[in-house]
């Protein structure tokens, strides 16, 4: 993927999702209340506490510096970013990490389970596509095109994401994904 396409996408991402205002105290408290009964949501709770205490915007968060060092397995975070209002603000962070992933940023790095994070981000988009605005869907169509062009990804079933973004298409479930064989293992 050309660097120009990557930078163009990131600029569009920043225009569509403003950095400020950050989610407030009430949204944070509601997030913790809504995630409390979910036994597997502890990584999302840990992430929420981490960003709330530090007052971090979505564009300040990075995979290596902020997600990877957390104690819990944050690869499940994308499962909650579109369904929990406080975490919804951090959805563009997941997209930013995903665009870095398909651009090869993590190719040679010691980067934990980035493959799983990427896959769960795509699954979450498909599962919650009905919550996305038309502008978000348009941006994700461009993301699909970038995935198709990626030298770092062998995406077997990208039509699932494309079809999920089509408002007339039926809701689809999980996608099949495997990293490109040309790509070195992340860890």
C-alpha cells in the first residue's frame, strides 16, 4: 500500500472523528456499570480506566505504548468499542491500528497479538454496522479498498466487510482471515 493512501486515510479519520471533547465522567461511569456483569469484559474495563485517568484522546493511543503493556488481553477491546458509548469514542483508534497493520507497520516489530486485534476490529464492524453513520460507512469502504491493495495482508473473505457496509445487504457474521504468507510473524 502506498504511503500516500495511508496518510490520506489517517487524515480522513481525524476529520471524521474529532479528538475533542473527550468522553466525560458520566459516560465513564456508565461504561463501567454496563461492563461489570460481563465476565470477559475485564480488558475493556482496564483500558477504560487507563484512558480515563490519563485523559487520553483516541489519536494519542497506540498499540505498542498503550494497549500492549496492559495486563489484560486487549485484543478483545474491539468487541466493545461500537456498543459501549464511552468506548465508542475510541473506535477510530482501532481503525488507526488496523490501517497501520495493513500498511506493514507491525511487520518486523515485537507486537503481541496484533493479528487477533485486527481480526476482532473487522468482526466488530460487521456485527455493529447498523450503528455506523453513512460517513463512517464511506470511510470503511475506502478501508476495504486499502485492504485489497495491501502487500501485507492476504484477505480471503473481504467481500464480507464490503457486503456488511451495503445498507441493503443482510447482516453477516464472522469473517475468515489469515495473514499474508509473505509477512513475517509478528512475534
